[in-house]
């Protein structure tokens, strides 16, 4: 999944021959799952039509402050457009546009929007090699970078003039790859390793039967995705669920029983920065697992159960700097019980679900939780989708690392 998925990209096009390549660029942004709007300088319309770009971006193209052929025209709000964007990509950026960006000469909508934008701005220059090398252009690069813009380096090759050298706009595929790499490199949890447990465990009775529970695994999977989206390397140890996960930063380790989950967690625990136990691990398992299917007879069947190892508590015991987060599902004296678990399992944070809250816990897409930290400070949250609860949990990790 591309890091551009769901991002609002504003593409600014200025008047260079490389503008013809922006049709492909818009296609690639859309394919990556981004929302795209286009703002063009008047000169760029000589190289590619607004109709092409509005069709591909599925949005009207902006190119002037107002439509002077329409007497009911409204003023195009460059401030709104600038604030809409999560990232602003100016490609191609001509020498002229870059010098206007440097001086703040906002005589067209693209520059006015640039001056209003609060998001990261990427600039993909395109020009002839002598223009590219000229000290004034090099000065523009230095100033644009000093303003915090990111330059996507031009490439070498045959230029529209017939000359050969540096100045070609980076190929659309390279622009997308550059953006992905740059954004991923700046994600707040980049370099952090996070272990997440999810789903139920199945404890075997005989070769065909088990003791299980109704956990869907959704909460743990949502946490894994939220952490990975912030740049963390995630190991997701999952009991049996119907869920799948497809994220380059998530390694999925499937297990069935609590003892398999225990082994998998301890395979990774020493090497992680954070561990989050969202699995509904069975507390008891059959003491003897029958080799053959148990046949029914006329009397009752009594299964002797033994306690499973508490995986979370075992990580708490072994903890060596890891930030450890557990869950608690309670039906009475919730806060008191959750606080006791923080102490007993040596946790840094507990996420308390109360079954007394409608829409919380098993079988719902929503959850209502209270965070309690190791200083026993309580933070009750509103009922919200599990994806949002997952993001709140990840925000706690970011707070911990001050990122
Ligand atoms: N947990 C675990 N291994 C177990 C049991 C629980 O890792 N064998 C973890 C769960 O993933 C959860 C937390 O412990 O993060 C709390 O589990 P919960 O069942 O609410 O509490 P218990 O400690 O099992 O206590 P009780 O059942 O008495 O409430």
C-alpha cells in the first residue's frame, strides 16, 4: 500500500514542455489512492489541456483567479486550495515559476496558492541544461530549500532543445517513488519496532475440537495498520481470524494456540521498542489433549483445564525499556481492576474496555475505552470506530517518544 493512499495532492503545473508528462503523473497519484487537484499557470495550458487533467484527476482544474468569460464567475480561493492539500507538488517547475516562488511574485493562481499552502511542497524542476546550471537558477534552488521546500532532482538525458544533459523533469514514476520515500523517511515512528498480538486463541481438546472465543481480531489489526502507517516496523502475532493484512511494514505471524502465541511473542519481544497485547488469549486450556477424536458416551464429559501462561505478564517481567500496552475487558469495578493489572503485569498503559458500555468490545466495529497510564492517570475516550481507537493508542506511543 502506498503511503500516498488517502493523501490530498495538489499538483501545480507550470509552462514547460514536460507538462505533457503530468497526465501520467496524475494517473499514478490516483492509482496510488491519492485525491488530486490541479492548479495550472496560464502558460502551461499551451502544453497540456485542462480537460485532460480534470478528466484524469476527476476534479475541475484551477488556472485563474476567476473566469473572465463568465459574468457570474466566483473568485477562485487560493487559500482554501492551499489549505486543502496534504502535499503540493509543482511539476514541472520552470525557472520562471521557481524565481516567482523565491520572490513571492504572485501574479498567477499557482504562486498565490503556493504562498498560502501550509503543507510540504515538492518542486520538480524542468528546463534546458544551461538554464539549469545558471547561477540564478542554482540560487533559486538554494532559496527554495532554505524555505523548507524539497527539490526533486532533475534527470539527465535528451532535452526538448535537442541538447543532452541535466534539466529533464524527473520521470513521473520517479517523482512518485521520490515522494513515497521522502514521506516514509519522515514518519514519526520510523525506526521503531512494534509487536502487536491480535485475535482469539484456540486451545485444542482433541484433533477436531477446541476452546475458543469470539474475538474478531479487528482491534489488533487496526492497531498494526495505524502503527505501520506512522512508519513503524510491525510484527503482528495473530490467532485464527478471517482478517488479512497487506502492508509493507507489517509482518504477519499466524498462530493458533496460546502456547504458540507465547513462543512467537518471545521470539520478537527482546528486539522491539513497543509491545501491544490486544489478543483475547484463552486463560485456560484442556490439561490433556486427546490424540484421537473423543467419542461420545452416555455420561457427561468432564474436561480438566489448566491455566495458560499470561503472555502479557511474561513480557512485563522480562521488560527492558519496552513500552508495554495491555488491554483489560471488565464488567465490574473496571478502573480498580484495570489499575491492579497495570501493577501485576508491569504495564506502561492499559486500554480498558467496559462491557457495560453499549457498542464496546467483542463483535462491534466501535469501541469505548479508557486509557490508564502507569501513574494511574485516567483518560476516558468517546465511543468511536476501532480504527480511531487504534490511532489514539498510536498517539500515546508518539507522546511517549515525544514525536
Ligand atoms: N493476556 C495475555 N495472555 C493471557 C491472558 C491475557 O497476554 N494468557 C493479555 C491480553 O492480551 C490483554 C490482557 O492480558 O492485553 C488482559 O487480559 P484479561 O483477560 O482482561 O485479564 P486477565 O489478566 O486474564 O484477568 P481476568 O481474566 O481475571 O480479568
